[in-house]
C-alpha cells in the first residue's frame, strides 16, 4: 500500500479541503448547498485522485484528472468570489492553494513521463 499522506500535494489539497469547509460555512443558505457543496465534492474527489495516482504504476491518467479537477475548483472559487459570497481572505488563500496544487501536479506529471 502506497503512502500518500506524506506527499506535499496531498497536504496542500487537504489544507484546501479544510479551508473550503470553513469558508463555505459563511455562504448564504441558497449557495451553501449548491455551489458550496459542489466545491467540497470537487476537493474531496481531488484528494481521492491523489491517492489513486500515488497508488498506481501508470500515474499519468490520474494526474491529468487532478489537473482538470483543479481547474474546475478554481472556476468555482472564482465564481464564488465574483458573486461576492466568498470572503476575500478565503479566496486569496484558496487561489494560492489551487495554484500550488496545479504546479505540483504538473511537476509530478513531468517526472512520471521521464520515468517511463
């Protein structure tokens, strides 16, 4: 069984998950169970994809899915900010985290291609 909890990308994604849960608590009711829930589901799926990528020999498919999922999360975060339902402090930290996750996934993909 592969250890994934030590990976920096996992740690940053888990941090994004906890931050999103705190941020979504302040969403208005009409967005908490639609947009807020969608953000949380996407981040949870991102954690699962990181686990799967780390467990597999051929990581590239999962890493591509990770990168796609990060783009979706970024879009949802930006939409939340544009609609003024996400506090600026949460927005800034969540954007930084998604960018960090994206950079790490791109590096992971590059290394996995080299090792083939």
